[in-house]
């Protein structure tokens, strides 16, 4: 029997780890994290708790990830965790949206015990830092990984993966009637909140995002 | 100078408190929580950390909350926190959506230092427990506090405040082409995951929710 945890490490401030995430990381025999040139933000966030652990980096080459990639990495995880051992895959934010973990899940062996340990989503951390309400009573808020092509029904939007952002995308958001702010690395030491369009378009950071709200 | 923290306590498992939430609760001189007949789920979640604290319950009578209610409770918070002291308002999930805290925020005095401490949203906790992906790459997921009247654009929905749920709402969700599950008190000892429509309609729990996903 092997245990495999998918652990959300939150937006980046190590203090935004949950008590459960810390306990489960402590339990782990092997730590897994997506490889970003030998670095990883989730791993940095949890650095205090993983320093004496065996760490295995997994490759998810950006733009070239296929089902085979997920299958192969699930196999690497299971072959790196011995019988009776615990493996913990770390992911920024939470594992249930836009994460490699939810894509790998179906490839784990049936007799592995898989558990998801929730993390603070990046957009929730950003909303808190910017005092930006995501939803008041009766409102809909939506999370997307690019600015929609059609005017969304939502009153409020969290737009992730903004490193792909172009001027025409922000124009469209304005045409739809949204005000927006760019929250750069919420909860990190170099956090910044930008509202100037030109400034926003200069940024190409992976873990930054836009919070937009429909003007009344 | 007074400090006022709005702290998200997450879905209910005390271990899903963040390290920061625990530290900020420890710092607090006075703890505030919405009054539900002298009880409160956020307070229960944090019970281990608030037991020696002064606790003030605030009234937000369901269905009769007005701007005056928020203003009056903001005033009660500030008059209960002395100069140089810290007050912590606890809220289930996270303070930035459907919470009383985001409605009170604008009524705090300008010289009070207000900070939001993010919590795990109930829908994120529920998705983790149910292994229900909220969003894959390219998808939109939406959070609403009732089942929409029109077919939403989102691929995935988290529907909160399901205590108002009626059969016609679930019918509508099916007509829109969604599969759904009801997650009762995710992360609590009495957690349950229901998929049977009749069973779901028997439940009137405040902190339970529906996760729905568009059938492919």
C-alpha cells in the first residue's frame, strides 16, 4: 500500500500553508514537484518543511504536455514511493483546478491511497491582499485561464495564467464593461498591485493574475 | 490605532486553518463571529485557539440584513477593540466572497488597520474531498449562491447556500446538461457525498454545496 497526497501550498506565503499540509508534508517519505529548471514555487513555499526530504522533480514541458506526460509522471511517482511509504506532490494554489495533479490522478494504481489536501487558491489570496470582493450576495464569480472571447455572465472574474496576456485581451475586458487590477505575486515579498494598462502588459509572470469586476 | 483582521477559517476541519490564521487568532484580544443562536461554525473550527479569548457575537439576522446592519456591526467591532488592540472577525471559508466581512469593510474607521487572512473556500475543500476537478486547462468554473436561471457559460459550477434548494432548481441544472453531486459538510466528521436527487432535496444544511460539471 502506498499513499499519495496532492498538496496545495497556496499562493506563496509559507504561512498560508494549512496545518494539515504541514503535517502531511512531514509524514511524506518523498516529495514531488513539477520541474521548472530545478526550481519550483510550491517547493519554495514549503522549503522549511521539505529540507530533509528526498525530492523528485517531474517534467511537464510547457506547451508540450500530453496524456502520456501525465501517465508517465504518475508512474514515476508510484515507482519512487515504496510499499507503506508516503509521497507528496506539491502544487501551487490548490490541486483541483488547472493543476497537473488532477490530470495525473486517473493514472494512479487502484490500490494506492490518494488524498487531496486543499490549499488557498492564488485568486483568493490575491483578492484578500487587494481587498477585492470576489462575490457579494446574488453575484456570480468565474475563474478562467484566459480572458473570455464572449462577454461572460459573471459579475466578477479571476483570470489566471496572465503571462500570455496581450493588449487586445485587456481591450476586450474593457469593452465587456469590466474594471480590473493585476495582482503580481500575491503574498510574496515582491507583491505588487497594478492598475495601469501599460505597466500590466510589461509583466509576464507565471503566478500573477487579474481580478476584474463589472462596473455598475 | 486598532487592528482588525477578517480571518477565513476554511470549510470546517480545524487542520485546514492556515499557519497565519492561527498566529493572527493568537494575537487577537477580541474574537468576533456572526451569532447563530450563540453558536458559530467558524468559531467551532477555531475552538482550540480561541478558548481563552473574549468572544463577541454579532447579529446578522438571516433575510433581514441591511446596510445599517453592517454599519452597526462594524461600529460594535471598533468599539470593542481598544487602542493598540487587535480584533479578529472569523468567517467560514474565505472572507472575500458571500461574507459579512466584505460588506462591513467599508464602514471601518480610516485609521484602523484592516487585513484579510485568506481561508480555504468551502468549494475548494469540497472538490478535494470529492476528487471533483473544478477546472481543466481552458475551462471556466463559476461560483454562485443559487442555481442560475439561464444556462451558464461555465464548464463547472460550485453552487453554495443550497439550503434554499428546490426540485425545480435541480431539474434546471439537468436541463442545462450538468451532472452534479452534493457535498455535505466537506471535511467535517459528518461529511457525506450525495448523488441521489431525493436524498439531496432532504438536506437543508447551510454549509453544504453542489459541485456540477457539464457532461461532455
